[in-house]
């Protein structure tokens, strides 16, 4: 991939998820990105996607220190 915007990266990963289907790594990552967007909004996720891509990394969902043990779902979006 050449230099892409966060929106283009998001669309690329979502298309890969649809192409590869349920159970694939691409499908799982597409779901992570969708959940990340619900947590932090599209502008933040698009920015983080650009940053992650530039570093050769991916976005993941995580738990904040204060949320451990209290919530059953992640509440942070991080680059790993």
C-alpha cells in the first residue's frame, strides 16, 4: 500500500474482512476497527490508523487501569 489516509486504510481493512470472511484474521481486525470507532470516533481512529500504518503496527482494544475488573469490554484503543 502507498501512503493512504486513515479513511482509506479503514476502508481497505473492511474490504479485506469482507473478502476473507468470518473467522479470518482480516475479519477479526475489521471488527477491532469497527469497535474502535464506536469507542473513540472516526477522526481518532483514522488518525491512529495512519500512525499505526506508518510504524508497521496495528490497532488493538485494551482495558484502562481503572476499568480492569469492572467492565467486560475494552475501553481503550491502542497501537501495538
